């Protein structure tokens, strides 16, 4: 595949394609056209073809796409053909909820450790993980080949923790802290602001109500 810049809009749609194709595969569907996929996903057939053409196309005109092949190829693009070792920093309600979500493991995301600065939480078991003190995090990252860290801590501590993780060679940070992290380009950061998503929902509610005079 040619090394080209892919827009964030296209990248953001890839997990949706992967999810829908997985459901089709489980239903025993072997082949699907861009129009049929469009009807399911509510994305235009033209947009689907444009998105896939960024990665080589995957199909033949008049023939459609082989569901299992397309599912596997998009999985490779998303890096799901390899295992990823993760730690969670922050053993509060959100951190515990993420640790208990089993679908991550089915996608190859393996939680190896959990850390928190609160001594009252140290030694507590979340699934098969014991909450450890922050002082053990650096050595644990190195010894367990951790490539992704999940930050579910207040923003006041997130910057310092991120700097420490960068020093230990972390490759990616899934950041739930409400703060922007200044990290080298070699470290990928995905920011998750739950309140932003909720405000987007209320915007769409307001827009619908105004357009329909509710």
C-alpha cells in the first residue's frame, strides 16, 4: 500500500466499518456491495468506495467486497492483527469499568496492570489485576512490554504521568484526563472527552427540536 496521508475523517470511520463487517461475517454474509453496506451504515456508497480506495480498494466493480477478507484487511490497518499490552493509570470508577470490559481482550487489547496513587486501593483486585502503587509503574512498563497506557486520572496529575510514560518508551496514550498532553510525535495520543460527546448529543437534540418546532 502506498504511504499516503489519510484524513482523520477516514480513520474515524474505519472502526465502524470493522464493527459492521464483523456482524455481517457472524451472520454468514460472504459478499456485499458498497450500496448494501451504505444502506446498513448510513454512509453513501461513494464515500465508502473513496474510503477504501485510500487503502487499495479491496473490491471489484460489479462484484462487490468479500466480507471476511475486507474485515481482516481493515483489522490489519487498525493494527488488530497483533496484540497490544496496556496499563490503566487510575483505579477509580472509570478505570475499573474499562478493566472489566471484556470486548477489549477479544480485539487483542490486553490489560496487564493497574496503578493508582491512593494507598487505600493498593492490593485491590480488578478482574485478574492487582492495583499497584505509582512507584512501580516505570519498571512494570519495561518488564511487561507495555505499549499503550490508559489515563483515567485528574488532569492535575496527567501531564507528569505522561512525561514519565514517554521516558519509559510508551507508544500510545488513551487519555481520558481533561488536559492536552505535549508528547513527542513518536507517541500517539487519543483524547477522549466524555462531556464533549454528551454536549454533541444535546446540540443535536436542540437542532432537531428547533427544526421541527418542538
